[in-house]
């Protein structure tokens, strides 16, 4: 008994010293322990449905009806009306009464003029919400009845993850290439192809509030967090979902997708996301790619001496650009001509892809060449995520 008591005293003293040395770690672990204990006792945690609204009047009824049909019932709806001018404000007043009758908390705020933008609107929704878990829902999309139930079950097991799902696109003939690609990704490809596009689309996101708070929320238009060089202007529109996604990965966050299509994802012509240029999206992905991949390479090759490959080259930092040994391509004219970097007064060689030296950044779109690109890559016997990464 004395021996056990003595060991306990030694262990207590070791813990005390550890806490003195690393007070922040000790505090974080204590908070996480309390949170875990609290959720074990809470079998049905509150889930906040996050709904930013901007001129979504034609779709609100279908969207909110899908929330009412959820099999999981401990919900609250948090809405931010971002300066709508189409009658959405009046519709939200009516829907607040409907949700109150169903005994579902409905919190609605907003601005009358000067919309804040999608990222800022979501931040306002989250700030006024109280749920332990957050379910992202665009005002023109629809949840399948079991969405919250199934994603909550997964998120409880993986509190450090963005939990997404498969989706159905409407109209059916809109963005078919992206829809098929995104829904067909394997568990490994969700990570391996993260720099091409969002491998889990934001309208399907579901996560613990801790994920949001650790990142600090969505990037807003005025934010200084954007990955821009001094010579690059701040974009008119900010891909806040893309920045959130990659900051989540920067913090060691996980990605999980339930394959079942739990969301009907609507394509709306002229929407905010459609006004973000291809070049802006490239730049938003480039910062994380340089931080997590290129900084570990001593040299590399760019596959594709066309528009995307050149844009990739020109938007790199000088440090990354100095590591490039060549472009590679199949076009004999490009190979013969090479690429002249006029800003740095430097000629960069273009070689045939069979002579490319790994590691390689592939800046040619997959699925657009009748399988030729994929066949050429396979012929080199390279391993994705080690010898090459897809960027386009």
C-alpha cells in the first residue's frame, strides 16, 4: 500500500511539473477532456443549421422544408440575410413562425444594404448559433431527410474532421464533369487531389464547432490572411470555402465523405461562386501547395507548357520558381520553342514528357484528353502524392 501511495505521489508530481512546463497544452487537454465528458452525457447534441441568404426567395421553401423533414430533431436554424432585395426578408419572417410552431429555434439577423459576402455571412450565422455541431446549408440547396442524422453520427467519431457527403446536382446536365469526379473520389484521392479543387464540396460540410473555432472562421473580403504576393491585387471575390478547406488541413484536420448523396446541390447561373475567376482559384490553392509540398522539394518539373502551366509558373514565389528544372509537354512546337520568362530574363526548357524528371506538378486537366494524359502518366511508373501531384 505504501509503495502504491508513493508511486501515485511521484506521478502527481510529474504531472504538476509537466503542466508548469507546458501550461497551454495542459489547459487544452483539460478543456478537451471536459468537452468529451459533456458530450458523452449528451446523447442528442444540438446541431446548428448554418444558412446564409442572399436573394434566395425562389428556393427558400424547398430548402427549409428539407430541414423540417430531418429525422434528427435537436436542431436550430441560424440565418443571416445578406442584403437581399427579392422578398427573402419577408419570407424569413414567415419561416421563423413556422419553425417556432415546430419548436425549432430559428435565429435570423442581417443587413439591409451592402452585402458582406458569403464568408462573412456564414461567420455571422455561426456567431449567433449555439450548437455543438455545425451543418452548412446553402439557401438554394436541399437536405435529404437523413443528412443530419448520418453526418452527426460520423462527426461524433471524428471531431477533427470535415464530414461531407455525395451530392446530386440540379439541373442534371450542369457541371457534369466536376460532379462525376467529386462523387467518384476514393478515400485516398480526397487527400491526393486536394489541390485540384474542393474534394468535398462546401454545401455538404458538417463538423464540430471546434473545427470552426480552431481555424478562426471563414476568410472575409477584408481579411489579411489571403495568400497574395505584394505585386498581386486583392481579388474582388474571395473563395472563402477554399481558404477554410486548406486552413483546416494546415491544422492537421481530417476529411471524411459519406458516399451517399445527402444533399441536392443546385446550380444557379450568376451565383457568387461563378464570378470567381479561374486564376483566383489557382492562386488560392497555390499558397497551401507551396507550404505543404513544394517547400519539401529541391527541384521539380511542371507538366504542361500551356496556359495553366504558365500561370502556375508565374504565380509561384521566387523561391519555388528557382526549383523548376523544366516544363514537359507533348507538343513539339512548345518543346522546340521553350518558355521565356521575360520578367526574370530566363529561358526555361520544355522537354518531352518521357524525359521529365520527377517530382512533377501536373498542370493539365484530367479527363479531357480521352485518357491520353492518364496513360502517359502511368507509363512513367510514378506514385501519386510522392512523385507527382495534380494541380489542375
